[in-house]
């Protein structure tokens, strides 16, 4: 899979997979990666590119999952958040 995308595409995937796109606009991402904004949007139309972004999000998130689950318990207990309890149990 590493050979499927160019270095610039991987750079864009890495940024797009960050929470809130690392605080960058699409124009800033394109500039940072070294492509036109229209090129970035063309990439985003591709299923394989979007799947790579999703896969990267999962890789970035999986390490934080224990912390997320721990915080859920705190919200249930401290905030009395019934919706969070229901989600946690599901």
C-alpha cells in the first residue's frame, strides 16, 4: 500500500487524518504539501485516498482508545451522563 500513493499524497493523508485537519484549511494543507488546492480536492474524490485517510485515523486513534474509555467512565460518574452510560454499555 505504501507505493500506491505519492509522497505528497501521503503527506496530505497524514494531515487530513489529524483531528480538525491539524487546524489547517484545505488551502493551507495544499500549500504545505506542495500542490494546488484543486489537486487536493481531486484526490479527495478518490475512494482509495479517502480509505487511506480513514485507515490513518484509526491508526492514530487506536493508541488513545484506553484513555477514551477511561474518560467515559468519569463522565458517567461525575456528570451523571445517562446517554454516555448507554453508549458505554453498547
